[in-house]
């Protein structure tokens, strides 16, 4: 059962003990994503994530990597539209090292200008790779269309122009505003002593910045049907249908997870639409865009080969199938699969996934429900 505490400086901590394993996963979540960026600094959140691994006042970039490699652990980070997460997974005996490293890069990174110039090239290469990856680009185009005229329409990576304009002062100002006590959550899952964990965090995160004033970035989804196209000289057609979904804290969200598996998350579902099951991936907020507090984005992603059937006809067929999903046999198969999967996550202690879920949920909703995922699934009708 997850437990929630608050450090003396206001940082929230959620943790769950799984004593049957020998590892521990810990992540520090920051409520900063591309949602919180202005157009002029689009991509700054992701760029900061890169820069925090380039050296601190006490460790070089190489020392950060070697220190984690020497204990057989892993340390990484990711940036989303609503948040950034810095996380590590180590053997339980190395929790102190993991906490020390994560807190060091979060609070004491130097952000050296010379390193920034080198890293701009790395990030620009990521941007080029997205442009060359149609399965990624279709979601960027879809999000830009769905969230038109809001901060969510902007790409997480930014653009080449905005990335090249970033200065050290921009990064420092953004971190002072968003990397603050009230905007951080620590999630930890695995084998550890809660008292030791909280003591480590109290000490290592004591220097975190105080509450800062932030300008909220509300958005409203425009009604109506819209389309966008990106021409690429490739042998496939990638399409994405997007429409509003349910917020992360609602009961309907879990029903949507079941529907996601029915429409394309299982190879065991057979019937009159094997082409859809094989080619389509139904993307729910849990899998692609978790805009939790404000309502989710759900979409249908497809990859189709070129043949004599027009892509419009294929798309119409898939939309018609979604509207007619009433096969209770399929629902029961997927329902059992999802519940068993959730149970296995508890039994096999998938610490990193559980820490991910707990941290994300607490940061975006402000509270952790004691009702676990598996028990909620059993109530879905």
C-alpha cells in the first residue's frame, strides 16, 4: 500500500515497500513540461533535462555516469508535456548513492555555457530524427492540431530555432520558477527503510528552492473536425485520430485502459478485424499523452502499407469498427488480461513502473488513492 509523507520544506514523497525484492526505484518529478513554456523558449524543459547530466559543482558528467555504472544501477530522465522526471534504479543497498546522485544533478548542476553549445547539436539531432520518424511525427502533428493555439501544441523538443536561442540565463530563470519545493514529488518503490529514505531526502533536498510564482497555462480544446497532413516519401501511411478522453483521477480512465486493449493491445483477440488488431495501436492517456488534471487525449494510430485500397476507406472502416465494439467475448478476454497484468506487477514487483505511476499521479492530482489499479479494474463494467 503506497504511503505519502511531506518533507519539512514541503516536498511531497510517496513510497511503497516491496520487501520481497532486492532493488529500489526512485524518481524525482518536477511539474515542468512543454505545457509551461512560452513560444520563445519552446524546448527549454527538455534541454534542461539534458544539461543536468553534464556536470555539477562536485561531479563531472563522466563521474556521474561512472558512479552509477560502478554499482550496476541505471540513471536517466524524461520530459513530457506536463512534467519532467529524473529517476534511478539500483540494488537496495545502494539507495543512498542513488538519492545523492539525483539530488546533486537536480540542485547543483553548473549549466556550463560551453556544454550548452555542444548539447544544442545533440538536441537538434533529436529533432531531425523525429522529422524522419513518421510514427513519432504523426503524433506531433496530431497534438499540434488537437491543441491548436495552446501551449500543448508545441513539441517537447522545441524547434531548431528556439533551441539555438537558449542562453544559460534562460535555463537558470526557468529552474528558479519551476524547480521549487511546491512543484516537486519524490516517488520510491522497492526494498528500503522508509525512515532512512525520508532522512536522506530531508538532508539532500534541503537546498531546494522555495515557492515561486508561476503563470498558469490553461487551455481549452477547440470543438470541430480538423485535419492536417505531412507528406513523406515513404512506403507507409500513418494516421492518427484524436479526441478528448478522461482525466487521470476519474473512474472512466480505467475503463478507457480496458478499451485500449480491446482495440489493439492484445494479440489474442481474434475475429473479423485481424488487420486492425495487427496494424492499429490505440493510444490512451496512460500510453501517450497523460494530460491528467485537464482531461486526456486519446487517439487511434495506424500504420498502413500502400495498396489499391484508398487510405480514406481504410480509415472509415476503422472508425466504424470503434463505433460498433460490442463483442462481450473480446471484452472478457482483455479484461482478464489487464487484471492479471496488474496483479503480476504487484507480485513481480515492477518497481520502476510502479514508481512512475505513483509519482505521475501524485504530481498531477495532488493525492494518492489507496485503491490500487488492480482493484479498480475489477470494478470496471
